[in-house]
C-alpha cells in the first residue's frame, strides 16, 4: 500500500532548525584548492555524531514523532540508521533499524555499538525497506531516510548554516540517493544554484525525474553504497526537486579518484557516498563559474578500512585530457611555453585519445624550469627520483599519482640547440588538439624520428603506425618491417 506523505511546511523547516541547533553545533566549512587551482568549499558533515549528515533529519523526525509515544522503525543503507540511533538515544525513544546483509561492515559495527534494535534482512536496501514498512504496519512509526517531511526539514539545516558561514553567490552540491537531501537543499537554497550528484550505478532518482514517475531500475554495486537503491512508491522528493535543481552522475572510477583526493590532498576520510560531489567537480561533470562558489556537502566518513585501503592502493589514474589541459593552462598563466611529447603528444597530433596515459611528457625551455617547479609545487607536485634524473630531464608527481616527465632544452640567440634534450627548433612546430582545444606539441615527423633511436615498444609501433597513416610520414626500416607484416 502506498503511504501518504505530506510535503515539508515552513513551520516544519523552522521547527527542525530549532531542534538541530539545540543538539548540534554547526559543522566547519573549509576552503580547499582543486588540482587545477580552482577553489571549492567543503561542509564537513562527516564530523557529525554517527559520522554523517543524517543525524540532522533524524533529530527533526524523532523529535516530531516522539509525542505520539509509538516506537519508531526505519530502513537504512547505514548512515540514516546511525543518525536515527543517535537521535533516538538522545531523545529517549525506542527505535529499530532494518539494514540489508550487504550494508557496509563499518556501518553495521557502528550500529551494534550504539545498542540499537538491529534487524538484518535481505540482500539490498530495497529488501530492507520493504521489510521495515511491513513491520511498521504493526503499530510502529516508519521514519523514511528520504521520504519524510521532518527528515527533509532537518536535512535542510545544512544550507541554512552555510548561508551564515559564507556570503555571496553559491552553488550547493549534494549527493542523491532517495533525494531527501536534494529536496531539502532546494527548499533552503534561497536562490542559490542547486546540483545533485548520484552514482551512475544507481540511477533511480534521475530516472524518476526523466520519466516523471517512479520506476524500478537495476542497481549495480557501488562505492557509494549509501546512495544505492530504488525509491519507495509515492516518494515526494522527485516532485519537490523537478525543475529546481540540476542532476549529474559520476562513475565508480571518478568516485574512487575523489576519495583518494580527499584523503591524500585534504586529509579527510570520506566514504564513497560523501565523495560524489567532489567527484563531479574533479571530473568536470559539474562546473561552477566565478563569482559563484562551489559548496560541497561532505555527507559521511563511514567507510570500511578494507574499502578505503583498496581505493588508496589502486593504480594511479594517470593523466586525463582534463588534467593535461589544466596543466597547460596553469603553466601558461606563468608564462611558460609547453610542447607536448610522448603519448599525449601523439594523441594531440591525431586529435583523439587512443589509450589511457600514465603520465604527461612535456618539453620546456630550461630557463622556465624554476618557475615550472614553483608552479607545480603549489599544486602538490614533488620530484620523484629515478636513475636517469638530470637537470634536463626529471619527473614531478603528486600524491594522487599524476606524473609529469619534464624535458628541457637551451637554444642560442640564433635558435640553434646548445644544451639539454636534443630538440631541433623545427621539432617544436607541431600543433594538435585535445578535446577540441589547440595545443603545441612535437611535430609528427620528429616523433617518428625520435622513436627510431631505441628498440620500439608495442605502444611505439602503435603510435608510429597511426602517425604514418594520418600524415603519410615515411616509416623507418625498423617500423616498416613490422608494418609490412601487419
């Protein structure tokens, strides 16, 4: 049977603000620098009791329903259950939490420590929610993690705090699971731009918005386990949000990148669900142009040690097209001319990315090296030692595994090479494009020539054959023999 759920009222919002303010101090709003130098602000609700923003809505709901005197029950992917348990304990209310067997081990252990009446049921959040709704028919009050007016009103208090912490134009960026937080943010946005970010593995909310109806969708495993699951029939959140917020989605790789960035560059332990907003900024799926300031709600820290360890130990994500263009722009702002070499240089010449690239090779004037080092050090890059390091060729890397292989040279006043890596002046005449943007690179004929001075690797054959076919460059014999056999 579909539940009748009321919309939050202005009175609900005001009451929730008073309840939350009575129990919780405002969480910090901290400014960070993204890898390309853009600022962003993080609202650290991961520091809340229970490790997530969910206690805001739980306090408001448990307080509102406590007068009825009936026991309360909820279903949770973990964080709402923790917030609900903390709220119930503070307010002296009996409470039951239903979770699936697939819930995060870290969240399950935390719930057990709180002494809540914990029921583990089913293999998905959807199973747990159906079971909790069935149990609520026996006289308990069901408190939805997202489809409840008081929960939504409580979650809106984060935006009210931000308005007091930072003035000016703002873009409020929040995760989407069932849409309660996004609906809350819309209600409290006061004219600010609002963006919700969901895991691509669990598109229930964006599907409901796109189709104008709640439909069941496949849900895949995701690092953002707190966002995974379908929507309860009759959920009010899509209607509250439609036309009033933007929606983006991020991939598992992008969520992992954001978790690494937050841990290694910001010193923050953040679960996948809490990292999706930062993932959207890092990946460019959400862009915020000045003077607006991107405000990301960091919703939770409850990630299993094994999961976080696996994310941090994963191989370097390498250099994306966005990373390359950001670095070219950064160095250009410091008056440093850059020519792309290596794999990205080839792909720029071809005008398309042919494979992932683990690093970025660049050629620069040796006189620009001190400024280059300073500019990149400000972005967290340090020199990585290797046997062939020299003043003319060295590698800079950041904590996220991005590597820049720097090759420097000196020309005399006539334009003749006199020192450093042997780039003839004519080799610096190449032009290409990355994502449609023009970039300077080593000229194609010289790329082929340089790749003929050592025993070719498999990727050298691929690159040289591609340049031969694109530009008609004659193949050196070592490549011609292989090409004739292909």
